[in-house]
C-alpha cells in the first residue's frame, strides 16, 4: 500500500494492528531471528488465507513485532473475524514444534493515520500500540497460558465487534480499564478460541456489565428473592461516548437497575420477615 510523501498532511481512516511477541527480551540473538521469522510467517499466511492483498497493507518491522495499517477498502470485520482465526491457527501450528511457545499480543484500533516516507503516525497508531503493550494484555496471556490475546479499543468494539459477524463473537470479549501513559482507556480483550476471559486480579478489573466466563445467560444471585436481572451499565457520562476513543479519557460509570436486586445469604432473623415484592394480593393475610 504505497502512499505519496506529499499526502502526509492527509489522514486516512484505517485499521491499525500492533503485534508484539511475549517476553522477546528473553530470546538470544539466534532465537530472536527465528522468532521474527515465525511472526512474519504467521501474519503473512493469515493475510493470504483471509484474501487480504499485499497492496492493501502497510507493514513496519518493530524488531520484536510488526506494525500494520490496513486500507479502508478492506472490511474491518474480516480482520477481526477471519484473519484472527487464521493467525490463531497458524500460530498453533508453529508452536507445536517449540519447547517454549511463541506468544503474541495484538492491539487494534481504527482511526486517522498519516503516512510519510518512514512509516505511519497518529493517535490511532499510538493507541493500537498501547493496547498490545498493556500490562493487562501481558498478564492475561500468562495467566491463561494462551498463545494469543487480542485487545481492541472501545470504539472498535462498539462499532464492529458488538454487532457480531462471521467468526466474531462479542460474548467472548471482556472489558477492562487500562492504565496507559496518557491516562485510562476502556478496552475489550479476547482470547481466540476461548470464552470471555477473566481480567487478572492484579490488573484493571472488568466493568460491572461484563460477565465472567461460563456465566452467559445467568442473572443475579441466589437470594430468597430469586435470580435478579443484571444491572445495565450506562456510560453516558464517559467522555469516550463522544465517539473519539482517544488516549487519556476518563469518566465514571452510572448504573440503571431494573428488577429486584436484593441478595440475602447466611442471615438470621428473630421474627418472620418478607424479602422481595408482593404482586397483587400474593402473600396478603386475610382478616
């Protein structure tokens, strides 16, 4: 994907992908060369299988990773869906013969990208790189003993992932607040081939609206009032609702509760009590 240097002032709206290798500093010089070869094999094979042509891509070598921007002519759903599936499968193939498996962290964000003779730049590039390099992505890869973790920006999740599509399962993503250099941002994390991950306890926690793995379709607790509907999360006060998922956002979370949210466990009552709601004449004592 060649760009004229004179176009540097014109930002192009593109998908930015940052790919980093896990613990690259622990490789010696010879092993690092092999690691780099494997990363490129994984990515280029996945691009070919996903039918994404080389002229649609800009790729920069980052030593222990690769920075990619993808032309807006390529559907973003194909990258998040089919391409990530192919990356995962090829990475698994590569790791079968390795004593220490190669682990990859992938960050994705869509936004304005400026090209010059040396590469690409812009806040969209910065955010994609920060997502891949975040402590939560690093911790999650280790805690789950996974080979691959994907971290997408909040706007990318809301605009693309949340609607689903081929090979895209929104329920398999978990949200977290990431503490980056510029401030906190919301991101959504995914381990391909697995259910929604639990964010590590020593990292930023998932938002209140995110269910833990294995709880899809369940609601509330086991109190006397029965299962309670989950709380709806209303982020209207969050600056990210402006649609500019930039760096350094901050904002609170409001909750809109529907239904009976009470939970009661291991309580001792001295007198008869009623917990929950009466509907109509249910439970009313006749005189």
